[in-house]
């Protein structure tokens, strides 16, 4: 739609001059806090034949807002995660997590509970194409000021803004978004952990630079090229892009990549079997480029008596003694009729049981954009409620390369939950116990989109529903496959996957303000006469489940630990990971309850401060626990 309004202002001559200089000296255009600017030191150098004295040169990545990004990463948060049982599947037993909320705040909350515990991180962040959103992390404003300035309606959307190519801080804003998230993510990786980051050509150069700074240049592993499209659009301008990048960094050199499984196509090359107990084999060349005079000799076909010599410039694969032994063992093949030139029998069982991954992945190996949309369409029946999901084959390959069949995977740009789907699929194939943590901001869906019309008001609703449907589909397919094979002679019981042992559930948590009243954090802001309003320092709308989640985070316990509930002396008790943590937030905590708890010797126990009738009761319970269960650490919130 054309803008037919007058500008009602004079031309911006400075901006016009900057654009003119950019045509002549594009390297002299930079970004400042106010937008596009000219690097005058560099411009002076471009217009001089001598070295122009100026600021000392050094090799580093700088952008307007970098210092603020560093501060943003280091700022503590008082927010918490609240469990959403009604959206979860098998909440008390599953070890998978789905977290709704701003990933920067969530990463901060996970710092203690998951420090050094994540084996692999995969993220698919905004590519900064000029049309998608970036997070605007403005720590200098309070929430209400930012809400007004951004014109957003709620806390989930207020930090998401479109970053058009015409923006003066186009690259800088993207870097300011990525830097603190990568910095916090690195802390969560195990020493042998690794991160895979999907990106396209718009920011791959800046992603490499900022990742070099966060992870260390020496920890760069690969820049994988993924051929993501079948064909280019006929009306594409210039040279259409057919690929995306996956940039890979390790935390330390302790990371070891795995081999990829051999494909059926590769194994099918071994189509012969001599019934000698050595299994299938294929013929291979017996000669190599000349390496030694000792490898130049004649081989005689024992059946025909004909002799063979290697062609000029080549020699046999080994010395004559070894070759004679190979012939006696039947490892040399003289053709189907026994009268041909010698070849080597290459046995399948002797080849490397895996394939070394390379930095180019074709779409027929891992899928493409069209196949990923079809995957979603099959799950959601009518249409795919997400525009550009990644194919599960792509994530499965990343999983196969980066980890064994256990460990924790983090994806803090969860999107349509492709990572969770891929993990569930792979676990069902190899009996794996991989666990996932997905984080996604509840970004609203476009009212014109198919997803919105289908009832999905935000991306999180799509992601959670995909995990439910994917789990149901995998279970159905496993059951059908096992029923079909049951009773057949070739059915091996040890290859059967026990469906009951697979974790198809996930716990949903939602980012929210602290469970504690504001006076808990800023008592200096309140006068003595107001404090009686906060006799209970917990907000009135918070549940015991909410308090348990915050206690687990504060105590550095993973949110995936098994949670059991019991009733002791009429009070609701949470048991986390057996006796690792006990928590009771009921009122009327007394010595009788303390004695019952002490008999089970928990490592930690936490109560609500208002759960005691007075300070004397709290002191008595503490002393009793110390006497009866000296190994128990007691805390009060």
C-alpha cells in the first residue's frame, strides 16, 4: 500500500550524504548508537596515501550496545518458573521440559540447576532477514516504561520487535540479542558439550565472530552447509540461496564427534557371500600408487596359471608373503568363474562401522524445507501450522554426531518443537534415554495464518501440541511394527523396544514474576506501617507447585527430577528424587510432623515461613531435625 501522506519535513541531508559515501566507500559505513554513521578515521585513510595516525588498531568484534549486552548477561533475575500441570504430560515422572517465556530470563534461571549438565545445544534463532523479530533487551528501563515505548500489550511480546534492514542498528541489535544468550548457554554445556546454531547468509559472518569471542576461536568445529531446497523459484532475483549454515562450536577440546550410522545403500554394495563364515563382501582394487619396489611382483591365478602384474605407476596393496596368505585364505577374488584378474574381497564386518560426517549435508540425507512442512501437515492433518520448520532428519543427524543415546539436549529457540520430535523418534529407534529442554516465547500467531484459524493463538500452543501428537504417532507405529513382527522367525527379542520405558511426557513451566512479595526483595522501599500487609511473604495466588519449582531452582536442583507426593500427619509433602529434597508448604508445622519427617532422613527440607505458628515453633522444629536427622539441611521461605 502506497503512502500518500506528505513528509511535512525538510530532507535529511546528512542521511543522504551518508548513503552517497556508502556507494563509494562501503567499508567506511558503520553503526553507532544513533544509527548509520561514517567511520571518519577509516575514511581519512581511504583518502590518503600515507598511514593516518588514529586509535590503536586491534583485532576484536565491536558494535554499539556491546557493553550493555555484557551487562544484560550478568544481571540477576528475580523471576521464576511456574508449573502448568494441565498442559503437561505425565508431569511427576517425565524428565523432559517445555518452558514458556523469554529465553534470556529462562537461561539465567537454569544457571545453577543445569550448570555444566547439557551435552548438546541446538538453536534456530531469528536470521535477521529484515522481516523477522529480534529480542530487544533493554535493561535500563523498567518493565512499564518499555511496555509504553514498544506499544506492546503484554510482557511476552514487549521484547519482540521487527528489525528492518533500514534500521540504523540492524546488525548491532541482532548481535546484542545473541551475545548474552550464547554467553549464558556456554555455562550450561558439559566440558565435552557442543552447540549447533542454524543461520543463513545474512548473519553467518557475525555469528562466527561473536561465537569466536564467546566460545574461543580454537573451539570452532565446523560450518556445515545444509542443502535445504529442491529448486530455486523461477522469479528469484540475483543468485538464489539454496542452503543454510549450521555453525558448530565445542566448549572444550574434550568433545568427540561420533560416526554416522551406515546406510542400507552403503551396505547393499556388499552383495556377495562365499559361505565361508566371513559374511558379505564386495570386490575392491588390489593395487595402489607405487610405494615400494617390494610390492612389485607377479600374482599367479592358481586355477589358470596366468600371471598378473600391476599397471605402470602402481603396485600391489601388500608384500608378496601377505598376498600369498590372502590367496590361500580365499581373500583374493579371481572373478565369478575363477579365471579373471585378481581383486580383493572387502568384507562388510571388517569395514568401519560408521561414516565420518562431512560439512555438506544434502536434502536427500536429512530432509528439506518441503519435507519438513509435510511432516507437520501429517501430524496436524489439515495443514502445517508453522511456515519454516526444520526437518526431523536434520536434528536426528545432529544428535547422532554429537552425543550417545543419553544426555540432555537444550533448544532455547524451540519454535515448532522439531528438536523434541526428533529426540522422541531417535529414542524409539535405539532405546535411547535422551532428554530435552525446550524454551519458547509465546509469540502470538498472525490472525491471518492457518495456525490462528486452527485455534493456536501462540507458537507455544503449536509446539506443545506437536510433542503430544508426535509421541502418540510414534507409540502407535511401534506397537503396529511389533505386532506385525511377533511370531516371525527373524524377530529378535533383544531388538524389541519396551514402549513403557520410553519417556513420551514433558513438564510445562511458564516464566512469571517471583512467588515472593516485593518486600521480600526490596524491604527498604516500604515503611513500617505497611509491613503488616506482608505477614505472609508469598504472593496470595501462588500454589505449592509454584513454590516447589522456585525452591528447586534456588537450590540448584534440575527441574526434571522425579517428584512424588505423600500425606504425612495430614500435610501435603513433596518428595523430589526420593530423599534429595522434601518440601511442605502447609500451615501448622509442629514437632510431631518434624519427627515423622526426620525418620526418613531427607538431605534437604524446606517449609513456608508462615507455616509455623511463631518463631519459637520454627526454632523447635529446626532443633528437633538437627537432633534426629543431623544430615538434613532445613530452609524456610
